[in-house]
C-alpha cells in the first residue's frame, strides 16, 4: 500500500515543493518575457501587414486617380488634335494643302477652332510649309518654326509631342504643341496639330489635393510637359527633362503603366507615383503622393499599436514583479511555516481523504521514514499494526475516526502506531481536525508519542501499588500492634481497676465513683482501639475471608451510624486472592464512610455477586447523591470523586478491575468488578 500514491496527493505535494523553489521566480520572468516577446512579435507582424495594406490601398487609389486623369486628358488631346486633323482632311478634299492659298488654310483652321478653350491654336505642316491660327487672330507661317521638330519624329510614330512653348497669344503662358501624322499623297506627310494649354490641371489638382501631392504629363523622352502644383526653381526650369532620373528610368523599364516609388525630383521627397502611357500619344500621365502623407494614418495606427503593446508589456512586467514579490513573501512565510512545521516536537500529517499529502520532519524520525516525501501517499493504517489494543482493525477504525473529525470538526484519541524501519509499536495521542482548502476538505493530524508518558505512568502505577501495599502492611502492623500491645495493656489496666474497686468497695463513695469513671474510660479506650485496629486491617479478612469481613463491617457501620444496612451476600464463595479481597473490602469501607458523611440516606445496600468469571461489589444508597463535575445540578454528569474513591479506582485498576460511580438526585451506586478468570 505504501507504493500507491494518489495523483492528487503527488501533484499537491509537487506544487507545495515548487512553491518554495526560487526557480519559480525565474520561470515567471521567462514566462513574462515570452508573453511580451509574443506580444511584440504580433504587433510587429500586424504593423507590417498594416503597412502593406496601406501601401496597396495607396497604390490602388493612385491608379484610380491616374485613370480618371487619363480619360480627361485624352478628351482634351483628341478635341484639339482632332480639330486640326478635320481641317487637314477638308483641305485635302478641296485639292490639297499646296493648291490651297494661305487665306483658305487659315480660314479652314479657324473654322475648326471651335472646341474647348484649352485649345489655343491649330496648325498644319508638311515639313516645308507651315500654317497656324489662334483664337485671337494670330497667324503663323509660312516657314517652319523652331519648336516644330516633327521632321525628327520616327516614321513609326503616328503622333508627336513637343516641348512647352510660349503661347502666341499670351507670351507669359505656356502651351504644348501636339500633332498627328495625316497621310497626304505618295511619300508625303502632313502633320495636323494644336497648341493646348493644361492650366485646367490646377483645378483638377485642387479637387484631388487631399489624395495626391502632384500630377502632370511627361513626354516619353523625359520632358516635363505639365506639373501641378507648379514648382519653380533653378534646378528644374520649365520643359526640364527627367530622362536621367532613376524614378523615370525605372518606370519606363517597368512598362507602359504601373507604380514606381523613389525620390521625386520635383517634390524633393520620397514619392509614390502612378503612371500610364496614354493611348495613341507618347505622353505619360502621372500622379503621386509623398510616402509620408500616404503613411500618415499607418504611422498613427503604429504609434497606437506600439503604445498599446508597451502598456501591455508594462502591465505584464508589473504583474510579474508583483507576483515575484508575492512569491518572495510567500516563500518567506512558507520558510517560517516549514521551520515551525519541522521544528515541532510532535508529528504533523496533512490528509486528503485517507492519504497523507504532507508530513513534517518529526514524523520522519518518529515513524522511521527516510524523508518527509516518503509519507506522501501513505495511509494512517500503513503506520499502524493490523489491530489496535481493543481488537479492532486499524484501517476500519482509522476511517471511522477521520470521518468523525471531518463531520464534527475535530476529535482526539489514543492510537497504537508502528515504525516502518523496525516494526516497533508505540502508543501515541492523535488530534484530528478538519481544514477546508477551497472545495477540498483536508484533515490535520497531530501525533504525540506517549511512550515516555506511558512508561512514566506505568512506573507510577507500580510505585502506587507498592505504596499501597506498604500502606496495607503498615496498617496491618499498626493494627496488630494496637491489638496485641496497646490493647493488652489497656486490658491489664481494666483488670487492675476492677481489682481496685473490689478492694475499696467499702471505702468512701467519692473515691469509688472516681475509680468507676476511670474503669469506664479504660473500657471505652479499649473498645475504640480494638475498632481502630480492626478497621486498619480486619483480622477476619485474613482468617475467614471477604464475606465475614463485610458482615462485620456492616454491623459496625450500623452501630456507629444508626443507618440501616441491607446485605445481599452469597452464603458461601471461594476465597479470592489476598489483594483482591483487600481491595474490595477497602472499596466497601470507603463507600460506607461516604454514605455516613455525605449521603444523608436512611439505608444502604451492600451487594456482592459472584459471576462465572468475575466478582461484582455494589454499594447503593438513597441519599442526595454526589456533587457533579462542572454543575452539581446537571443530571447524568460525571460525579467528582474524592481522594478515597480515586485511590480505590487506582487500586482496582492495578489488579485488573473496574470501578464506576453512578450518582443522581435519588441516590448513588458504586460498582466494582474484578475478573476471576
């Protein structure tokens, strides 16, 4: 049974030991570090994923703005260039540009100049001749102007875009020449184009300024055609070229549309650009946002996430510090508790159910265990012989006592234990009390070794028995001396006084009266000494036995007290041992003395019953009873024994008998039983 340790007991003991280990502080710190690390890892991952989502949303938004700008810009280009192409087609239908006069060309172009106000001028050119008309009547030609570089356009290009030039009508404004190739005769090329102003981009930018930082048009050769908002500076003058800028080169390398990120040459900041090559024109339309502006909401969320995680980390660290402080305090208290627990001079066990879950060091020494851990999982009967002195099985009686303690809150009793190392049994006093630990009810057992006390009690009983035997012998000697010596002397005195009275019978009356009085005193003294001698040790007890001694005691008691004595004695009985007869006689003697002194009873019964294996002596009266312990008026309580009866009880116990006293308001019964087996 000692090897079967319940799981709960082992776990509880392990936790108890773990709670006292300093390593638990490091475990808590490691746990806190892991929790904080996981928290920061999650926050970092969430910040990164939020960054990617924010950038993707920004790229998608910039693409949407680019698509909207491209649709509007294409409408502007098709409006202006389309008007010029329509005029060229009309002239070709009338015979061609060479046959038409300059006035006819100007008139035709002016008639076509009916689109949006952003189309400032229309022009036609065949590589040699040139004609231009504007809304305000300005005309150009017939020679090719320097800004019209269509001759350098590759034959594969259907459209041409020039650098920004001063507006013919307004020298301070800029327009962008854009032309489309129109087939005209064999191996001849006619370019029809328009000078278009993109000042309207400012209005578009203002409407979208909360979404973008810049927008514009860039020719495929890197020439900046339009940029909004306008940024003037010596480093990037109008018509500046960005073909050598890294961002532009990467955009061209990526394809006709997409997203490119890098340092912006205009904004002088890290930028995110969305771009698209417009359908049919060598022009990139682009819009951009600074990375700082795009990431501003993300940075706010990042600060919030970092702040939350930092607060969580501080909370975890604070709780860990508090737990560590509590653990250190609990460890100090547990150390004090374990010190007191193990320094106790008595064994202490903690039981869950009928199994030990903890024990102190005194228990290991008392029961011969290797360590206090060896007690965990054992049951009380593992540390006991199979049977207790009263014949009951130790396991059954132990379970009964444990249930009593749990039910009533506590109990105490004597128990016979056994050491595990050598099997030696020893008596002990056990105190059981219940302890509630949450939903678990435990029992605390305090075991005190009674070996020394029992040995002392045994020695004391032996000494007491020896003293009582010495007392009886002394009484016997004193009684014999009084009877044989003092009694004989008084008898001789009586005879002498009697002779003296006979010799002085005729003498004076006063002298004779004095002699008679002295004779009466001598007779009384002789009677009292004889009675004292018999009471100290009745010779009838040794000569005729207990029955005769009890009859003589009853007669003498009746004569002295005038109390009726009712004898219920057998006619005959076998002689008992000398100690047994003397013990029963002393019980009767002491009981009758108490009746005389305290009972105030009209009668007393002396009853002796001889049973097969025992002899029972009862002395019963009808008096007012004996005073009870605690409260003399409480019925059924234990009577307070005098010194005489207490001595009789000890005398009876020494020879293996019992003495009981039953006292109520109707009388008292003293019963003594001796075994004769």
